[in-house]
């Protein structure tokens, strides 16, 4: 799967799609592939304030549980309830219907610590 070019990527394998003052977050295709079959997604509570790089929720697979980190500072304004009924959406559509949560970005929304698609692809080559 090629990387969507409209996303920014964290070295911890989360992606962020900015939409004005908010952003949608999920895990990358690489991350879901490493986890294999996702069986449970612990969604963060609405209203949770989080710093960039802070652990915010957990994804469990048949192989392991993996912490998910927020790629940006902000407040959780939405969660993907569809994952409660069908956590495998993270595997089948990681950049679309498998999104995990949405953030209202902190004022200023510094995203400079995130990687471009090309930089993230280079990271995966190492």
C-alpha cells in the first residue's frame, strides 16, 4: 500500500490528517501489518486533553497490545465508534474507515515533529 500524500506521520506509526483546526488520527498500514489481526481498540474518552507524543489509547491484536500515541497536542472531540463493533477496520482500511479519534488541535498546532510521506517511507526502509 502506498502512503497517502495528504497525511503527516509520527515515528511511532500514527498518521494525522489535518482539517483546519482539527485532525483525524489513526495508525499506519505498516503498524496494522505489524500487529496483524486487530481484535480490540480502546477508544480514548471524549474531552481528553493530550500532548504530542502522549499515550492515548491501546490497540489489541491476536499478537500483542500496542500503545497508541497522539501525534499532536489537543483535545479528543470524536472517536470512531464503528471500531467497537468491527475493530478489523484498522486492518482493512487503516487510512479511511479505520481512523481512531479526532482532535481539536491546540492553538498554534505545532506539527513540525511529524514526518512527510517521503520522510516516513524512508524511516520504514531502515
